[in-house]
C-alpha cells in the first residue's frame, strides 16, 4: 500500500481513506483553518527518522490559533506523541512531510470565526525536494503583493491565505520561472517567496526581511539565523530589503520546511553573483542537512526520534 496509510482524525488514528470531511465544512467553504508543515528526515546511516523542531512547530500553531480563535484541545506534548505514533505506523524509510491542520469543522454557513465546531487532523506524505536544492533557481518579482497583517496575517499560516501564494507561484511558473519573490502590501519592500522566507548575502553579512514585513515567522528562518550566528560566526541583520538590492546581492537563497535551503541564481533575468550557488549558501545548506538528520550533537535537541 502506498503511503500515507493513516491519519489522525476526529480524535483517533484511522485509515487515511476514512479521514473525510463533509462538503459543507466551514473551513472548506471559507478557508477558516490554520496549519503547519513539519519535516521528518530519514538518516540512512542510523536507519532512523528524526522529526525536526516538532515542538516549535506545534508551539507556533498553538500561538497562531489565538489569532484565528481556534481552540486546539491538545497540548504540545500530546500533539508530539500523536505525530510520533502516526509516523511509527507509517514506517517511513524516507523523508516525509507532516501536516497538522486545525479548523472550523462545523457545517454552518457564514464566514465567521465563532459559533462553529472545531477540530484538528494530522497526516503525513513522503516528500523529497519541494525545490531543487542542488542548483540555483530562477525567480521573478511577482505582480501579486503579499497580503498584509491587517488583512490576512501571513504569520498565521491560515489556509485561505494561500490563495495569495497560489497566484504568485502560478504566475511565476507560467512565465518560465521556478519561483516568485513577493513584495510587501505597500510594494515598498521585499517580503518573502510564495511560501518560504528569503535571505540575502552582501559583503559577508546575511540579511533577511523583518518579521514586520508581512512574512511567516519561519522555523527554518530561525534555524538559519542561529546556525549562521552561533556556528558559522556570520553577522545576521533583520531589516527591510528593497527590490533592487536583490539584483546587486552577492548571494540569495530561500528557506523553509518545504524549500529547505534553496539557492537563487537569477532574479528578473539578472544574475545573482555568478548565477550559481554561492559559498555562504553552500556552507549553510550543508550544515542544515547535517543538523536535520541529527548528525551534529550540539543541535540534537531539535531532532525528535521516531
């Protein structure tokens, strides 16, 4: 049988084919759900799966559920235990992606956040590379702006908000690019990719947009900042970035649970550096892939064994 075989649904682990929602479900109709993306990495040397920063992901969804007025009845540790149990049943011997989803599960009509039943499901899928991390990709500045915190807060991973990302990604693909870079809602500064954070290397300094520039407060972003500062002694600055700063950057890369660390070689047909993966990106990428597979003991606290 092809994975996934199971899902945590309505309070228990069930065969994936039994995890179905009603077509009238409020979250399906209005996008009133909130989710996380978590990766589990298969270490071939130890033949062990490690879930990367699982507690931090569940801490984030619990915090952001306040914005959506969704009550998640499970504690962070309960969510972790459920996830590990689910993955043990799947018996993956490859990398996988875990999707927890808290949502308005009631059947009432109307776009509101109150007066509806609520629930949470979790499932997983085998997942290799979301973007090709071995070579520098080509991106464009999207004509679609990032939604603002005062419209649909990007920090919350709200299901309905990903229509914004879908417009950006689709436009990029239709125009022959691999991905999109997105400007803030006032079009003044760089925000992030369609569904990942961005870093710029300039004069040996790592620069990334501030959390007030309509970005997701990424777990991978936080990981890169800590690894750069603490392990590689690279200065990291969080500040607004102008569009044309990207064109003159020494290096650019995306990061995220899905994207991992993905080098950017071209922006709007302009080569970044020599158009290939830069040395800082390569160093951080190699370090990241060791960390997520629990190959560096200093960061073992980030890896939860399955």
